């Protein structure tokens, strides 16, 4: 009895607050995840019962050129796109955090691209911008530069998707803004009295104090960029073309699962991705002690 | 001295204004294009290169709003408001509770649970779709909103937990002591200190839940098949068919309408974001 | 403390959102949902004979019917279902629909999740995946018991729904592919209309003429070297005396045939008569309203005949006409029956009611009066005559074309499991040639070995 009581005193409230999440974890998350882990060791065509195949899916994955290519495409997207997107989001958030007139309207306007989400309108728009006769080429033509078909050239198509990622920077921007709001104004006042310039204020006050949100944005954007699906799906029409240059990891996984009916193989691909994302996330967490400051 | 300073400040501000407006134009151009196209007659939408409609028509709005077989787009809007409202409620309550536990309470295995939470976000949803569908089908919840709402009340979206955790961790610990000295327990601490002070994060959670639920169509596509239960996202997909004709006019018109609530909610909620903690002050 | 008041305000906002605005709508829906479920539960009464369908004593049943389509088709099919429910008051039909891509994602999930609809729209491209994995009912059973009457269907149309002699689907409409062109554009360019029985050489010559007469502004046609295996390449293979696949699920065509096919397109590409690879890719997935043909950048376009009227609507001048797929001189006819089909799923608890619905859909005047040629010309011969006076000129041209080419059709083998993967390989290699990444020789070799791996 005594130990029970002590355990309750130590853990009770914590687990009470955690209860809804734990319930969700053990039902809604664990069951489907467990099932897909099992399926990754089977041959499963979705309509008939899965057949145990051991490590076959994982073994054939490493001999799959398309898989290797999709991994490469995704890594480019993540490690080029995410830093650029975050820099841009932070920059705009800093601009919009000042007391300029009409800032509310601007903030809403800057969020507009993200409101579109994965709408089909984006596909039309991107072709209008980066197609053979798109706006970008018209503008380049005006200054005498011959453009190219940005969206359909194997060497540039992925960059149009990275631009799309940067353009839809609304979510990290809002989070940065919310973080900037938590920086106590007294600190700025104090430093102004000390005669600190803007850049030094940013370096020594703003930046350290928003490292928790920066850290959050970095982790979350990396996790989600690894799983990016919709942009490539709508812009390449699900094909990942031209020449697989926009064949994102999850797009390939989707093709395997839903088009080729190889859900077992798709599950193996998914679990490999999970391990890869976990690796990079763990890396960021490991370094975070060096650069993330909490006020606690 | 003073006057000069203000003057140069103005000058710099106007530069910022120009940059911000120009960049803003790039951001908002697609929206303007969408709105303008929604008033163009069907054949003009893609054939004319002019931004302004040559003839303005409301036909797409009427046609789109009429919906299908007697179920109007108005019903889709109503359904979506219901769904989105529930999701917001669920996410704010469940995620802030879990976040509070992770950020402030001490219990065994805390770090392990937190790591598990992160891991649940790392599996692409395409491979969990089918097991999940089987699960909800067994519960006889297909064609209801439960598969879309229940996960929010069980804090399945770790994104928001993590977000709120980061904000709670930024709240100085000394404030906790003040509450504790007044004889408040952990529940009081949550309700009277943590929730009010992490308001910007909660608002952010609400905004994102609203927008993402509004736009998320894959889950809705799988679980909602009856037209009476259709949401706006599904209603919009109705106008598209890769193997046939697309009703672009109606799609653009209804997309325009569907962006209005998103816009309004964003503007409405972001006021709280701006004023968030600064006016309340840290001394609480 | 300001904040707490605000917070309460926010929660109030959510609650208003939930219960105020949408409460009434939401509640109604949930009630109607449960009603239907309870209807379902009543179904263990006396087994009604299928013949006195409309009789009041018939047991209540609910079936689900799903299709892909655009807004207009949704209206048409909903109206047909309404008429069916009037005719058979004891059967309720739940409707589920969506665009082409969404449709197949959802159907696959539902089938895997043991919740497939009773009546599903089926397509030749996907039927192998469903039928060969045992997801579809052998429809001969409901033909034998009399719910589904196929007596007015030509044998060839019925056969087109058989896989390994089992009837898995019934055509709601049959269609044939061909090449469409706009008369106005040809007149303007001073190019002769293609002949109904033109050859691949004629096709190349016409394309070149279009390109020249337009001063290089208009291409002959899109690049059809890759993309889908059928109809284009399949016709070519069949005309060469081969086919995509053999009866025992092996690749049915030779490397030579594939080489000839890709060489022909590569020559056109080298001459600039068809778009370069990047332009082709850019427009590959463009919606109908924005594709190369509709935007006036190509003059010939390969489509199924039932789409003639969709295309006609996109042009203010000229008529859309259609000719056969090009011929190989001295070769066989490539034609085989294509269409849009209806199947009953194996998991259906009400196969008889599902069959009654399909029977109504394909055989009754009430239905065909609305269907007309929505997804092809009705397969039922009587109904084919019945809809003729109801058609507009573009639809009538489609029916004439279908009936004329149907005479050339011969049976075609259904694809084995793995066809989607073979198609991906086909497409990848064709694109690689177009972008100059691979020589034709290497692409053919790569494809052949890849396809062999997949199929064995």
C-alpha cells in the first residue's frame, strides 16, 4: 500500500494530464503503427491476406534504384528547402514584429500562400509561373535572357518545389511571431539604455530567447519535409517526373502501395524513413543543449 | 535632435513598407488571380491572358453554391464549421494537458514518452491508412465524423504538444513558486498560470487546427462518403475529374468563398497573438 | 487577468462554432446515419423472390454504389439512382463518388478495409488488380438467377468483361479510341482531313504538314510514345500480330515491335513535329481545359470517342471529328472493346439487389434516357437505338464512330497482376529516350528485362 501511495504521489498528476494522449497512443497510434510494422515483413497486396516474407522487403529496397533516387530527391528537398524556408520565415517575422502601420493586414497577406495548402490551384499557378511560356521566362526574356522549362527539366524541377516550400512559409512565420511575443519588452528597454545597437539586440536578446521556437520549427519542418507528398503529387500529377526528379520518398511509397498494390513493400519503405527521420531528429536534439536556451 | 531622429525613423519605415508591400504582392497574387477567375465566363478562364474579366459573371457562384442533388454548399460549410470547431476544442484541451505534463510535471518515464510522441509523427500516413480504416470500420464509425474528431481529443497530433511544450518551457519557473506559495496545486498551476501564459501557443494551435482541418481532404475523403456529411474540402474536389471535364469556374468560386472563413479566423485570432503576453505582463 | 477573460471568450467562440452554427445540420446527419444502419438490421426476414421486386413484402436492403466522374456525371447518376429507388422502394442506394484519382484511392482502402461498396464502377486498367485478387463477384451467378438480363448485349461486349472466362464486369457504355481533330484548324492551315483508315505514315505526314503550314507554331500531336500502355502502343502491338500480354501473363510483344514504336516517335521528335520532352512533361497532366490540343498547340489528339463532346465544348469554332487509330499497312486490326463497367464486389451482402440495380442501369429506358452516352455508347443494342434521337451532334458523331469501329474489334487478353508496374517501366524508359538520357536500344533492353522481372 505504502509504495502504491508513493508512486501515486510522484506520478499521479503527471499521468492524469497525460491520460488522453496515452489513450490515443495505445489505440489510435500504436495499433496502426504496429500493423504497418508487421506488414513491412510481409507481402501484402491489400485485398488478400498478408504473407510473411521476413526481411525480403528490406533487402530488395537496397537494390532498388528508384528508391535510392527518391531518397536523394527528398534529402535535397529537406536540407536545402527547410533552412531557406526558416530563414525567410524568421526574416519576415522580424519585419512584421515591429510596430509598423497595417501590420495586421501584412501578416494576413503573408499567410495567404499557406492558406492554399495543397490546392489544385497551386498546380495551375506553378505552370503559369515556371512553364515554358510562364511568367518567369517572360520576365527573363524582357532582359534578354533565354529561359527554360523550369518545371519540366530534370535538373531544375526540384527547385520549383523548393520555391513552393519557401513560399508557403506561413506556419513557421506564425510560430516565430508567437515566440517573439514572449520576449519580455523590459529586456529591450534595458539594453537600449545600455546603448546596444539593433544587431546586437538581435544577437544577444532576441535570438537566444527565441531558440526554443527555432528549435521547434527546425525539428517539425524537417519531420514534415521528409514526408512531403502533396506538392510533388499535385505538380507532377502523381508521377514524380520529369525523369523521377521530383519523386519524393513518400510519393514513391504511395505509388508502391496504392498504384502497384505492394503495401508490404511500402510499409518497409515507411519504416526505413521513420528510422532516418528519427536519426536526424535525435541529432538535432543532441546538439540542442548547446544552443537552445530556456528561461526555466 | 528629437525631430531629426523621428524623421530618419520615418524614412526607414517607409523603405520597409515598400519592401513589405512588394513582397506582399507576390504572396497575394494567386488569391487575386483566383478571385478574378471566379468571375470570368468558363471559356475565358484559360483562354484570356488578361487579369481582369472581360465580362463579369456570377454564374459560377450560383452554380457552385447549388451543390449537388439538393445538398447545397451551405451545408458543406455548416458541416465543416462543426468539424473544425470540434477539432479545435479537442486539440487545445488535450494537447495543452499533455504539454503541461511534459513541460512541468515530474513523473517516471517522462523522456521516453516524449520520444515516443515524436516517433509517432515520423511514419508516413499512407501506410497507416488501411489499419486505421479497418479499426474505425470495426467501430462502425465510417461515414461519421468520429474518425476525424476523436484523434484530436486524444492528442494524436504531437506537433501541437511539442509546440505548447516549447512555450511552457519559456515561462520562468519563479512564477510557479508564486502560485505554489498561495497554496495552489498542479491543477491550479495549469489553469491559472500555464494556460493564460501560453496563450500565444494555444492560439497558434487553434489557427493551425482550423486551417489544416479545413484543408485536409484525404482523411475526409476516406471516412466521409455521404454527400449530406460532405465538408468544403470534399465539395471542392467534386468539381474535378482527371478523366473528364473540370468545373473550374465553380471550383474557383467556391474556393474563394472557402478562403473567407480562413482569412477571417486568421485575422481574428492573430490579434491575440500580437497582444499575447506583452500586455498581460510577465509579473502576471 | 485580462487573459483569462479572453481565453473564456475563445472557448465560447469554439463552442458557438460547434453547437450554434452547425449544430442543427450536424445532428440531422447523425440521425439519418443511424436510421440507415437500423434499416440494415431488419434484413433477416423472409427471403423475397427476386421477381416480385416492387412488391411491398420485399425485404428492405441498402446497397452502396460508387463511381468516378465530373459534376455533370454526378448529376446524371444521382438522377438515375433516384429513379431506381422509385421503382424499387425497398432498396436504398447510397451514393459515393469522386474524381478519377480519389476514386481509386478510396476504393482500394475500402476494399482492403472490408467495407467495399456493393456496386462499383470498374475500368479495364484496374480490373485485373481487383478480379485477380478475388475482390469481385462472378456476375454469371446473378445472370443465371435472372436479376441481371444481358440478352440484348452483343456477345463481344459481354466478353470484354470476362477475365479467364469469368464475368467480372458489365459495360455501362462501350467506347473506342481514335484521333480527334478540329475541322476549323485544319481548314485554316489548309491541311487535308485525315482519312478514316489512315496509316502511321499518313499520321507522320499530316503531322509534318501541320507543323510546316503553321510556320512551326503548331505541333502535329502530343508525344504518345510513353505514358500508358494502352491504347496507343497496344494498338501498334496488336496490329503487328502481338499484344501487351499473353494468356499466361507474360509480356506479349517483342523487342522489335517496341523498338519500331519508339523509333517512329523519336523521328517525329527529332523533326520537331511533336513537342520536346520538357513541354510534353509540362502538359502531360494538364487538365483537359488546358492541354496542348485545347490550347491550340497541337492539331491531332488521341482520345476515347465518348469524350468528343467534352472537347467540342472547348472550341468556339469548328467541329471535332475523329478517325481510327492509324493502321499498319498489311497488319491486323488493333481494335478491341473498351468501356466503362459495373461490377459487384465479393464482399457485398446484397448481390441480388446490386444486380437489380445494374440491370436497371444498363437496360431500362428510364436510366438510359439520362445516361445517353455519358461513358460510351450503351452496350444494350435496343438501348443504343433508343438513345440515338436524344443526342446532340457531337455525341451522335461519337456513337457513329464507335459503331463503325466496333466491327473491327477482336477479343483482348487481360493484364496480369503487376501491369501497373510494367506500365511505370514503360513510361520511364520512353521518357528517358525523350530527354536523351537513353538510346532507344538501351531503353528497349532495360524495359524488357525490367518487365520480365516484374512478371515472374
